[in-house]
C-alpha cells in the first residue's frame, strides 16, 4: 500500500542526522508530510526531517531463518544459522528477526502458519541439492516445499536458500514459480559455509540498508564477494541473474 501521513515507518538513522550508536541502524518514526515520491518524518527532537525518498522508507521488516536439521549433522548448520541470526539482530529491530530449528515437514507446516506474517525475507539453512532439502533422513522436494510455504496464502517472500545446488533449475525453477516466492536466491554449486553466511549478510545489507531492489542487491552481493559467483536469482520460474551453466 502507498505510504500515508500517520504511518509508522523505519528510516535509517543516518538519514535523520542521528548517530549510529543504537543497536539497530534504523529509527522508528511517523510520517507527517507526503509529497510526490518523498516524505518528512518526526525526528527525536520533535522537529521534522528533510525530504526522504519513499524508496528509503520501510513500513515493515522481518527475517525468518529456518534451520533444517538432518540426522548426520556435521557441525556446519548451527554456526551458519547463528552467524546470519546475529548479523540480522544488529541490522534490524530485535522483534523483526527469528530463528527456528526443525527436522520434520510437520514442524515446518505448523511453525510457518504461525510465523509467516512476521517476515519479508526467509533464509533456509540446511543440506540440500537440486532434488530438495534433507529433513531428518527424508528428502523433501522443491514442489513439496513450495506447497508448504504457499499455505495459508501468505504475501510472497524473498527466499534465500543456503543449501548446496538448490539454485539449479530442478529446484529454483519450480520453487520460484510458486505463489509463496517473489524471488528465490540459491547457490548453483556447492558453497562453503563462510561464503554462504557472508553472501546473505551482504545481500540483506544492500537490500535493507542500501534500499536496493532484490536484483540490484543480489548483483552487488555476488560481484563484491569472492566465491559468491555460484549464486543464482530466480523469479517466476525464470533465471534472472547468475551463471547459466
């Protein structure tokens, strides 16, 4: 919905000439003036801000990190999930970030129905390949996952998969065509946990702090980070960016 006078929004502190000395770099405030593609908001001292582009104003934040466990865990998933969690806790207000840990489809179905409304981005952490993610000792195919995430008809989310090879067409094409996904980002090849964590952090920083579109944020994260060239961006069943082979 278009921004309206009286809306509660988040604005980068630096745009309000505030020191970046808070836990989050964003300040929650209220729109007082709306003109064309800019707004003015309340500052902490009671004065109005200067004009701020609407593209740099957010009405809602939310990152949901889903750690999908298996029965042969190798010590990678915990530090990977928690590195993304801790970064997001510094990036966003505390109630905008959540980590859930599960091993079964049934857990995912229940928790997703409870939590889908709090997130704009979903980060999938687990062991995967082009055929799906490993839940416990069972492989769950992309079509099955898409069906779970498409109920109960949530607003489309940006999905970032850190499962190896889930960026291949067998997975990415199917999942990104589902109504649950506005974008699907995932590695085409196997990817080291360090690269996966840094890529996610860089993408979210570009997307949320930089206020870039998903495609531009993806390109910046991929181009700026050594080893991230494997990542692909899928949208509506089509490969939008990343290696073709």
